[in-house]
């Protein structure tokens, strides 16, 4: 397995710490973010609000990146995320993220995951 680029590791660390400020620092001002089947959200501040709300709905989360592919201005990550609910129960699911870059920041962020059991 080829290691993920350092910034991808830092991105997932910010998510796992539920550090919404650090998370949005990886995005362009006009970024688009789509999580699962939810409608896409545009704009760093709008994304910050939605992600902060999601973070408040869970106790913690932990990503394990299995593979990463970097293709010019696109990075694809595959792995497993474990969510800890507020009652302490766990849910582990597979995910894939597609990150489209612009000027070394994420311009389009797509998360493919099934959290219907969360």
C-alpha cells in the first residue's frame, strides 16, 4: 500500500478530531461538498455549519484509509470509518471520497458512504 499524501492524512486527522475549522481550511472559499445522498452544499461557511452539525450528532469518529490514488487534480481515498454514537455504540462502514483540487485546496469534495444505520 502506498502511503497517502501528508495533507490527506492531515485532512482525515482534522475530521477525526472533529476540528471543523481545520477541516474547512483545506477547502476553497467556493468549494462544493456532498455527503452521501444529501444535497450538495457550496461555500466554505455553509459547509462549516453543516459539518459542525454532523459532528455534534456523534460522540467521535475514526477513519482508516486503506488506499489513496492521486491523479493530477483529483485524489480518491478508500477506507473504513468507525462512528461512536452518543450512547457508546459503534458503527463501522466503508467509504470512498473524491477530492477535486484547485490551487492546492479542495474545490469539490464528494463522500460516498452509507450512514443510514447511524
